């Protein structure tokens, strides 16, 4: 009976060590990425409802750009694509000038 219990515990221990996890790490991929596939197709700027950028980390080695459209599609964009770079530059230029062009006021100490 003791041999049976030991064999069963050993079998459970070996079964709990997942070899698939090691294979995924060796291939530098992860199951925590949000995008299984990305696209190079362009999306009309007027259809974009929300855009979110996820930097590498938290188990995913890729920069991921996820777009939600007004037609309720969720699309993963390839960050290296020229039109995606232009889209990000356009969005960046829309956000930054409002903070940089604000005049700064100073008060003299009395």
C-alpha cells in the first residue's frame, strides 16, 4: 500500500509539471498576449472609437495596439506598419500641443 501511495504521488507530481510552459518560454511567446493575430490593413480614422497601446511586459514580449471600432469590432494593429505609425503620430500631436502651448504664469513673492 505504501508503494502504491508513493507511486501515485510521484505520478501526480510529474503530471503537474507542464512541459508546454517550458516550450512556450523557449519560443519566447506567452499566453498572456491580448492579440493572437494582428493586421496591416488600415482602419478608417472615423470608425475608431477607442485605441489602447499595451507595451511589452506582464508576460507578453510584444507591443500591442488594440482598436475598438464604432461597429463594435476589436482589431489588433501591427505597430511596425507605416499607417499605424502615422496614426499614432497624429494622435500624439493632438494631445501634446494643448499642454505645451499653455502659458505659464508666475507670482512674485511679496
